[in-house]
């Protein structure tokens, strides 16, 4: 079954947004257990998705639950680089950081997102060129003290739903990045 394609338009408001494909796998990375994996086909090259992931300030928009990016290391997303964020909803917020564990442009970004004391998670973003666009696979697994949550089906369902919405938002930014790059090329400038 092919992943859904978002119908692009000039306005994000009028854009038809189709749900992401959700799956739960038994891959091992970090700790044993089920991992929430969501995939979405984006009609942009992997480089456009990577450009969004390489800008820490974009996470405040596309990551559901993120409120604010407070600061970032200049070399993000190099392994070991961090950005500092505030996450939460309403009056309940937590300030912590996310660290890059692996960065292989434009194919893979592995990060460890922290929102202590509520938990930490390892997130892997894989970008695979496909049919003139990119299949983006986002896998999230609680780790550390919260790793036991990985086997809770309700947590997996909620994480999968949140990440499906996050990928829709990431696609919106990647579409803008791709259009910006196309416009720069049209004008004869470097993207």
C-alpha cells in the first residue's frame, strides 16, 4: 500500500492533508519493545526535508507539543549538538533539550529528545527517495527510565497519532523549502 500524498497548494490553509501511514514494529534501538513508527510520502526531494530538520527553530512549529526553541548550538545537527526547547500544553511546560546522536545528510537524523521529568525518547528520522519525492519514516521509542512505556499500546497509539500530525507539519515546511529552492534556482542563485 502506497503512503498517502498531500495535495500541495499555495496556501497551507487550503492544503488537503491526508493521514500518515502508522505502523508498529519490533525493531530494536535503544531498548527492547514496540516502537511507534509513522511514515509519510512528501512530494519534495530528501534535501528539502533535511533543510527543515537542520534548522532548530523549525522544531517549535512541526513537533507537536513543542512551544518554543530557546537556543541552539551553531553546528546543529552535528552529533553531540543540542537545541534547548520548551514543551507542554497550557500551564504545564517543561524546559529541556534535544541532542543529535547521528546525522547523515540527507538520509538519517537520530536524536534524543528530553522532557524531564516526564521522559526522554530516541527519535529516528529516515528520508528515502521514492517516486520523485521522499518517504519520511519517523520512529520514536521512550528510553531511560520511561523505556517501559514502549510496551504500553495506549502510549504507542498516542505517540503514533502525535507523530502523524508532526509529519504533516514537517511536510508543510518541506514544501515551502522546496519552493524556495526552486525559486532560487530559477533566479540563478544558489539555493
